[in-house]
C-alpha cells in the first residue's frame, strides 16, 4: 500500500482535500481508502474507512484522567502510535493500493511530539508521501509565508518522507497568488516584500534564503476544492513520487 499523508496548520484544508483526492482515485477505479487520524475532529467532508476515534475517545480520556479539552487532545495525540497495529489490521481488511491519511488539526501535536513521526515511519508502506498545505488566506502576507515555509521544513525534518507543497483555497485569493508563487521561487523577492530592517534583517534574510534555496517547497501547487483547480497537478505530483519513485 502507498500512503498519502495530509498535513498543514488547522483549517488549511486537509480534510477537504482528502475527500476530493480520494474521490478522484475512486472514480479512476483505484483501490483507495481514507484514514482519519484526528481524535478531536467532529465532522469530516468525506466517508471515513478507518477512524482513530474508534480507538481513542476524547470524552473518555477527559473523564478518566480528569483533563480539560487541551490536555486530553495532547494525550489523545500521544496515544496514536499505540494504535498503529490495530489501524494497520483494519487497513489490511480493505487491501488498498492507496491510503489517504488525514492528520490532526493541531499539527504540533502530530509532528512535534513522538507519536505522529513514529506512526509515519512505522506504518507498512511501499511508498509514502506527505502533502503539506499552505493556506492561501494566511500566506498572502510575506512574514506569514516565511513562517509557514519554515513550518514546512520542520515537518519535512520530523516526518522524513518526500513532501509536496500545496497552496490551498486559491479561489479566495486573486492577485496575491502570483506574488506567493514568486516568493516560493526566489528568496530575494520574498526578502524585498518582507521589508524588514534593523536587527531582524539578518535573521529573516538567512531564513528566507535557506527555505527557498533548499527547495523544500520545490513547486507550490495552487488548488481549490471549490472548483477543483490544481487537483490534476497534485495527483500528477503524487504519482511521480509514489508510483514512479522520483
Ligand atoms: N473557499 C475555499 N474554502 C476551503 C477550501 N478548502 C477548504 N476550505 C474551507 O476551509 C475550512 C477548513 O477546511 P478543512 O478541510 O476542515 O481543514 P483542516 O482543518 O486542515 O482539515 C472549511 O470551512 C472548508 O470548507 C478551498 O479550496 N476553498
Ligand atoms: Mg481536518
């Protein structure tokens, strides 16, 4: 099985894109399933095949350990790794070729604690890819763009698998799109627009240069799940990595 993880800041469009992409594979008669790894989610816009909430119950954790909503989410995220075997067994019943794995809204709970990276590194796979989502409503500001690009690098470091960068919700931005794509391509453009002076200039210029020149972002693919723009490009990118091993 080939695993496609979706990561990004809360609300960046992970669940929406999971729905659209898994549907596309289904329509192409591929053997595909979806896995929800977010123990705290209440509604998702697609049919879930394997659900972490069947193994981890947030309400039970709150009651049992006397925790508030935040504490129980942290504990629930830490428990994800302990359910790997059961999740794998359930996935195996479908014998899928492609598995779309929607990750928790709070990316820091998934990527910066040990459970998420453990899950990613140890789940059975012929190939893995991580789709990292840049929310276009956030990254049209240069300083936020740089911050999210650093987050993308940091996720790559934590998960250690090939990564595709996606600019979501392109229908919500207009002229800004061209600027954002320029920043992803050329750090001097980003630096110009940051207009940072003084003591922070040295920091931002080094960060911008390392993030852009290291090709962490490589290509930023603009998408919209409202009109399905960019979806074919994302699928081509996934296929290059997991089907052709590029
Ligand atoms: N306009 C627009 N809204 C989107 C798009 N993708 C997601 N959204 C909205 O953004 C919000 C968060 O999306 P969701 O998929 O739940 O994000 P997640 O927290 O990363 O899983 C929802 O209200 C979605 O309807 C898009 O391409 N265009
Ligand atoms: Mg979600």
